[in-house]
């Protein structure tokens, strides 16, 4: 095994012009989407003075995004993924433009809150169509040994996009109003469409990049399998999906952070901000120092170990009464969460054949959206039964028990070889 730097591997950006386009477009797109995550709630509350409508708009966007990811995954395995990417991003651009037009009063003289619902749902549904196609196209552009680096770069783009976009949105809204925030998001989305038009054709069963996952199809091959059959027979991918569900459910503990700050830190809003920032710092640190991950001999075991460790950290977070200690725990927890995210991405890309990769990627991204939502709801229920600190401890214990069970049962995932080795056969039993 050659020596590896601990720092992130940037070679995918140097070696693949199409990947550079995708990375740049996705980063710009995430900034635009992040601006909408601030603008829609602010405008909805201004129009209705109702928190219920604010929550309703957020829920509509989340549900439509979830559905769009599942539909987009299925379509990405039938049609040219370049076309699906362009349809999704163009649709999102038009939805942003609709929000801007509504904010300027084009549809009724004054902005209509009903149109915010309509265009937010359209953005979630149509915009999500491109996500699975984009993720499924990556193994056709780069060899499989680069998938860990690709996952780390994707993670960095998400962190940067979500970190800068709320501040940009806040400044624009303060200076010139929410209508111009939507306009800026529309312009950013148009730039992404222009960048992505330069992508090559990426049919669903292409020849993979050298050393990449197999893309061959056959009458009884992966493209004709149901998702359920594939996940049962390809136990590594099935195990990764199960771990992803647990990780996203566990992430719902963030719903208890404001109450914990009120209980332990006298309701200091700075403590809440520091807590969220600490998780982001840990996540960014993990992505930047991800160069060691491709050399793991047992990536699945590391994934499961990180899952268990993060839930242990959640318990410690609920027990500590010192802000500095709590922040250190959250930094380490954010690091562990992102290590899991990178390993899940690379294992799925490595062990899923091209003809079914769109559906699997769509399911994986949809479970992330749905999992953290459900986790937040369950954690919130815990918070109604116990104090915030006790709820975090008990929720962490619940998730820890589930993680230990997963580590015990998911033998195929524990034993999976290094990411540079040959993938498990599609119809293998994992033994």
C-alpha cells in the first residue's frame, strides 16, 4: 500500500473535467438552495404571521424532495443521466424564478403565500430529480479507488454551501428584500445549468471509468432486479443502507440542542450557535483530513465503529454541564458523522453496478432526508417525557443499543475488504 497523505485527495478535480463541472455546479447550487432555506420561512411568516404555515412550507419542501429523489433514482436508471441532471437543475431554476416573480407581485399584485407553497414543492420535486442521476454518474467519470476522495469533496461542498448561504441570504434580505434573494438564487441556478450542459452523455449502462464499477446489463441482471432483491442479495450495500438509517435517526438529537442550552446554559443563544458551529467544524475537519480513508483495510468495520462511537458521544453530550467540554464532544461527533458519510458513499458506489446505481443512490439520498426528519420527531417525543439532558442521554442509549445490534448482525459489512479491492458479486451471500 503506498503512503497516503492524511489530507483530502484533490486528484479527482485535476483528472476529470466533467467532475470539475459537477463539483463547481453543485457548490453553486447548494448556495442557492441554502438561500431559499432562509428566504422561504422568512417570507412565509411575513405573509401569514403563522408558524404553522412556516412549518408547512418546510414540510412540503421536504416531502416533495423525498419523493423527487425516489423518482429521480428510477429515471436515472432508464434515461441518459446527463439529460436527467439538466432537467432537474432547469426545473429548479424555473421554480426559483417563480418564487422571485411571486415576491415581486407578478401573480396578484401582492405576493401570495399559496404560490410559495406551489413553487417550494416544485423546487423540491423537480430539483431532486437530478440528485440521484448526478451521484450515479460519478463512477463513469472516475475509477472506483477515487470514490472516497469524491465523497470527501462532496461533503466539503455541502459544508461550504450550507455555511455561507444563510449569511448571504440574510444580508441580501436585509439590504434589498426577499424578492432579490430569490432572484440571486435564480441566477446562481442558471449558472449551474450552463456548467452542466458541458457534461458528456452518460447513459444508465455505460462502460465504467477504468477500474470503476461494472456497468454491464443483461436480461436477468441488475437493471431488472427490484431494489429489495438487490439489497437482500448484496449484503454490503444493504448493510450500508441500514447504517445510514441509524445514523440519520441519531442525527435527530439536534432537535434537543436548544432545550439543552436553556436547561444547562441559561438559554444563552450563543451556546446554541456554538453547538451547531462545533458540529460543522468537526464535519469540515473530517472531510479535509480524509486522505487516510482509502487505505482502510476494513472500511465497513470502521463505519460501524464510528456509528457506535458517535452515539456514545451523544450520551456524553447529554451528561456534561461544561460548555467547553460539550463543544469538544460535538466537534468529535461531527468528525465521526462525516467519516460515516464518506464511507457510506464510497461503499455504495463501489458495490453497486451501474444499471441499478440510480435507484440505489436515490433511495440513499431520500433516506437521509427522511431519516433526520423522523429522528428529530422521535427525539422531540423523548424531550416531552424527560428533561433535555436526560432525553439526549436516553435517546443516545436507544441508538447505541441499535448500533451494537447492527454491528453484531451485519457481518458482511464488518468483513468487507478495502475499497481498492474487488467488489462483492451482485448475487453473493456475503459469506
